[in-house]
C-alpha cells in the first residue's frame, strides 16, 4: 500500500504541460506570449500615452468604446518604453542580439485592457523621431518638416534596429498588435522633394522600407503579435510619385503585414482631388473609394493582409462634421466588405460617435 501511495503521489506531481508552461515563464519572458492567441485590431479608438496614464480619461475611453461596440484600443507606446534601448543607441552600444525585456508600464496597461475584453495595439512612430535625432544627429536627415519635426534616415541600420527592438519590446510586453506610423520617407514641404540619399543607388526607398518590415517580422512572429502599418490614404491610389517618394508600396509591404490601416481622412485630400472642390465634405466617397482601391491592390498581391482603415474623428475642413460624418465613413468601408475601422482624434475626444452603427 505504501508503494502504491508513493506511486500515486508520483503521478500527481509529474509535470503537466501547464506546469512546464509555468516553468518556462520563469526562465523566459517571451514563453507566455508564444502561447497567446494571435489577434488583430477590429473596431477601435486611438489614445495618447497621456490619456492612458490618466485614470479619469482612460475610464472615459473604455466607457465610450464599450457603449459603442468597439473592441480595440490603439495607444502611443514608443516614448514610454524607449528608455533602455535609447540609452544603448546613445552610447553607440546597440547590438542586434540585445535581449529586450517587458516594459512595466505597457505590460500593466495591456493586462488591464485585455482583462476588460479589449484588443491592445501599440502605436510606434518610426522614422519621424525628435528624440533620436537629438541624441544621434549622425543618424538623422538634414531636414525639418512643416511642424519642425526631425526625421531619421531609414537606410541606416542602427535606426532600423532601434525601432525593431522597440517593436519587440511591445510584443514581449503582451500587446496584441504593433502598429507602425510614419514608416516612410518625409514628404512634407518643398524641401522633401529634393532629398537625396547616396544609398538609393544600391537600394530603392521601397526596398528599404520593406526590408525594415521583414526585419521586424523576424523578431516578433514568435510572440504571435500581429503587425500593422499606417499609410497615407492617397497611397491607395498608388501614383508612381507617391510610391517612390514615400517608399510605401502596398503590394511589397503586404507580405509582412497582418493589417494595413490607410488614413482615409477626407479632409487630408487636397482641393480638387478626384474632382471634389472640398474633399473634406465627402466622408463616404473617399473612404469607400480608398478601401476599394486598397483591396484591389492586396488582392493582386495575393496578400492575406486585413484592411482596417483609419477614419476621421475630428473636424477639419468638414462643414458637415458630426455623428453622421463618422457613420458615413464606416458605411463607406462596410459597403466594400470591410467591417473594421479605427477612429482618430488627436485629443482623444469621442463625443461625436453615432448612437448606432446600423440604420
């Protein structure tokens, strides 16, 4: 009987798959994330890091999202998590084998939002980077955009590595998705048209932007973290000038992306575009047309990338702005079979959302 007792105890304390999984967590910060389900953005709102840190404002965002059937929160992350990696690149000690660690702030926020049922997307602004340009001016472009913003040179390997490691930091912190913005060459102002790079003789702008996505994919796929990219809405029209200047080819990028999020803000199309004196007054047309064009490009590339467009949640050159304006954009996407959307308001004020998304 004693032998049987010990045998039974032995069976009971044999390591189960769950126990082995828990043991892995102790030795590897990424083990837990390897087992998580891959999720991509659905219907959501954008928030700044400031909003995320303000309990009252964050409660407003969560309440607004839930009451309108939205399941995704897109939060600015780069400035909040860059410290350790920033210090290394400042000292010129950044290496490709650097082992990222979960960021305490982002991990806590992600856990809180996920426990309330939200998909968490970390927004990372890539090549427009005042902080990095100041601490490493040798990696920057000698250029300022209209708002005085500084830009980094995408051809520089350290710049790409820096951003790839920050994306991996987001992934190991548990976010569902990493979304890149300003993943392009600068285009604002007349000076942008005259920017040249010696490296272009060997590698096009499209090739280097696509290479960056490939490098990030290789670092983040083990975490089951989806990758998304924001692009100018006009990029869906894919004029040769836009593609070559920005370095953004939807077809080339799509092979490394789970989500593509064009910014189809009607007010951002110039006067006369597609024959409209004020595109900002045409919420349905520009989202509907842009979504259709983007879907055609993704289909021709045989990409599995999901389209989740950004829509305009702010009043700019839009005399008819209001709940109906936002709803018209959603309907424009839905009429092309695209259900997901993300609403942008820089101030994170979402009081103009329609009471219902259906008729």
